[in-house]
C-alpha cells in the first residue's frame, strides 16, 4: 500500500503534457498556451488621447482660466500626420485618436466650456496629462503571455490585440472510460433484481469533461476475461484510460490481471485513503491507466484526487491540485488511524471563517451525501479524533463553487 501523497506523486511524475495544436483564438479560452507569445509591434502603436477633449501645449496654459483657438478635430480612427497644435491653439480630440504634433497634454472636455471655435480651460494643465504613450503597455518583441499560462478573457484580449488568430495550446487528451460488472445495465432501462444502472460511466465522462479533456465511453466489460481483454484493449488506444470497479480482491475483479496481460506495468495498487483504498495506477507505454473502485462515491473521489490532477497536467496546467484552505469543524468527527479520510462536507462562511459541517452519512455506498457536499475535508492519516472548533484542511469539490 502506498500513502495518499505517494500515490499522487507517482501519478504526477508519470504523466506529461500532450502535444501541441493550434486552435482559433475563439476556442482558446480555458486552454494552456504552449509557446511564449511575443509582441509583433508596440502597444499602443502611437501616442494617443486617453480622453475626449482638447490637445494643447501645456506651456500655453500656465494661467487658468485660459482661452485657446480651436484649429482642428481628430476623431478616433484618423491619422494625425498633417495636424499640428500651434502656440495659443488647441485641437479637439476624441479618446483613442493619435495626438497631433506640438501637443504635450490633453484637457478633458469636462474641464472646459466645450467651445467649438474658442475654448476656455478651467483647470490646471500638467505636461503629459491624458496622453497614452507609444509602447507604454507592451514594447515590440516582449513576451506578453508566457507558455504555460491559462488562457482567460484577458489573455484572449491581448492575443487578439496582437493579431494572433491561431494560438498554440496543449492538446486535450482523449480519455477512454469503461466500467466493469455483470450487474450493470445501460441508462434507459429500469433495473430488475440484481441490476444497477451503469451510472459511473456517465459521472466519469462528466468529470473528464469538466477538466477540459475529451471523454470517450468504451462501454461495459463483463465479469469474464475475454470481455475485459476486448474492452481494455480498445481503451488503451486513447491518451489515458479510466476504469471503474473490478479492482478489489474479489473473484470477479479482473482489471489488474488483464492490464498486466496486455503489457501494462502497475505502479501501485491500494492507497492509504478512505474512500478509494483499492485504487490502482499503471502505465501502458506512456498511457496512464487509473483503475478506480466501483462504489460511485469512491469512483468520484478517486477521480477528483488522482485522475483530475493528472489530466490537468496532460493539458499543460501547472496548478493541478485544488487549493487547500482551513475550515473550522462544526461537529466532532472520529476516524480509524492509518489512512487519510476524505469527508464530504458543506461549507458556510461565518464571522470571516469557513465552517465545515458533515454532508451526512459517509459510507461509500451513500451517494446522496456526495450530491449534498460542496467540499471535501482531508483528514490526516494518524489522527483519530477531531473536535468541533478544530481546524482541518478542505478544498472545494466541483467547478460550480457558487453553490455554497
Ligand atoms: P466491484 O469493485 O466490482 O466489487 O464494485 C463495487 C461496487 O460498486 C458494487 O456495489 C457495484 O455494484 C458498484 N458499481 C460497480 N460499477 C458500477 C457502475 N458502473 N456504476 C454504479 N455502480 C457501480
Ligand atoms: Mg464488479
């Protein structure tokens, strides 16, 4: 048995970013930039006005109020090549328009009488005011978004500003998902005696999709070697493989044996964590294989703690673990020693602190409390008693954290 931390570090040291592809900027949000992006030109390209107002020479405006003759008009989108602000004059200018020759300040229209032929300035003018300087945001040649950065709307804006229509990003891995068990029936049928709906395959596909990777549902491996061979062989064609159930020590648990037969090498089996004890991890070439236990709660929690960080790493993310923070327990919790326990909780904000209360029955077969949980508490292996008022490590669960 490996510890929870060892399991994670074995997984993360054995997966790498997938290859690079170029996508349209419109499709790049949420992806990780795979190459440094450097500016092909200065931004701004030319000095320009930050306000609607008047381009002036600050030396003309030493005494306030001051009157200037308005000799021109520069709206946004024009060129200012032929325009000059002469002594004692002003040029009416709109935000974003290039500042004309001679001008060293822009006076906002609100600080004037808004005159058309003659304008009166009512406030002191400082040399340089309200002029955006050429290159002050980004200089040509400078890297403005580094490889490895998550592309959010601000990055999209800057990539667009510099004309990058196609963006190099890390590829999204195709993740094969299969479940095992003779008791499983497909969604759409009503279970009879001894049957349960193959719910894990859909919840795993949903979880894969939430990471940004591409789920590929392979189907159900029945509880015999031949069916396992066929399904696992198919699953190994993807960039990563996730299996549900059939990984314990039962008579019908064939996943690990068949993976071994197909040439995968197991890096661990059994982890010091509850739920999720029977989790196994193997590599087939460089393809990671996550064999997750079948109880729906265990499947989801082991996906969350082991598979999700790996898939994020494969997509180029550098922050692959959810941030842990402290929450105060609102009730006592007991646990057995020797294993990390992951507890389904609800979080509430109280007097500037997070308060954690149990989401209810913590048995692995109880799905309801997984639905009710908004976060997970990670209780250390050695401790056995946690008192109300004590602080524990927690992290959010799921991407829609505004549920709390
Ligand atoms: P196993 O590891 O095969 O013994 O399965 C452990 C438990 O998980 C059993 O109660 C199964 O019925 C349940 N289980 C297995 N596979 C699935 C699945 N695909 N969807 C929902 N429950 C499952
Ligand atoms: Mg089974």
